[in-house]
């Protein structure tokens, strides 16, 4: 007698069905539908991890721009002033300063303005 449902095949199917837990309808119950959805979900997750980096950068830029506008300067002029003043701070740190430490951010804006006016 030949054994058709080997242990490893069952383990593989159960692993896929476990990943598909919580999906709607047949996608969480039937192996074929679950396998297709798990593959598609993995692809979406892969793309999403890359999109998250873009989204965070645009969020940081929006926060920096808002803080710059409160200090009467635009984002692009501010960044140019920092470059002229040889201040190398990334946008993540600048956005954090803009939200949590307005006084030191205002000092950076003043430094950028003086670097531009020279």
C-alpha cells in the first residue's frame, strides 16, 4: 500500500493554512485558495516595507516644513541654509526636533538664515 499524504506535505499545508488564519471565506479554509492569498499577501507585505520608507520621509519633510513656516522660512531654503552652514542632520532628527524641541529647532533656523545671508 502506498502512502499518498506524507507527513511533510501535511506540515507544509498546515503551515500555509496557519498563515492564512483570519482571511475571509475559503481563503482561510481551502489549501489552494489559502496558498494563493498567502503568496499575494507576502508580495503586498514586501512592497509595503519599501513604501513605508518613502511614507516616513515625506512625513518628516511635512513636519519640518510646518515648523519652518512657523519660523518664517520655507523648507527648501532652510535645508539649503543647513547645507551652507555644514550642519549634517538627517530629516528624521530634524522632524523630531521640530515636534519635541521647538527652541533648538528655532536656533537651527536662525543658523540657517545667517548662513544664507552671508
